[in-house]
C-alpha cells in the first residue's frame, strides 16, 4: 500500500523520489548564504574582523564587552553574542567595522559560571 505522499506522486505519474524533489524545490527554494532583508538587523552592516583590514581606516574608539554566564539570560553567551554587542556599539559611534577583535573566555569553575570578554577597535573606513 502506498503512503499518501507516494500516492500523490503516483497519481501525477512521478515516483515518490521525484515528488519529494519537486516539493523540496517548491517549498524550500534555492538556498543562498544571505539573510533575507526582513531578518537583517542594523548592526549587520558593521563587520567584525579578528585582524587588520586591507582598507584604510580612521580609529574611533576602543570597545570592550563583558558578559557573565550563569544567569539564565546569559547562560549560553558566546563569541557571536559579544560580537553582536560590539557591532551595535560601533554602529552607534558611526563606525562601519570593528577590527582587532579578540575574545577571552573564563571557563565554568567551582567558583564561577564563566564569562566571555571581547575587545576591538571601532573604525570608519576612508574611501
């Protein structure tokens, strides 16, 4: 006996594998590595670089972000979260990049839930 999924394909003259492929393309679409516009946040326009950029820049301000883990709100804080906060701060300063980004993590221990600190330099590119 055919499942409803296989039956739908059989009725149209396709095998269930072909039907699966058609449905994946119809509902999944072609995937790109870009974020849809409605999901983008303002800080996404600021880049975070763990080294020196190849473009010329003007330094604006040193940034430092500290996040303590352990509290339910910050239990799973990682590099991505710290970078997002630094990028938001840089955007508020009028910068379009954070360079020389470095992370320092304090692991979970008997006396501490751990933490993560990110530092970097907010810069404005000169074009």
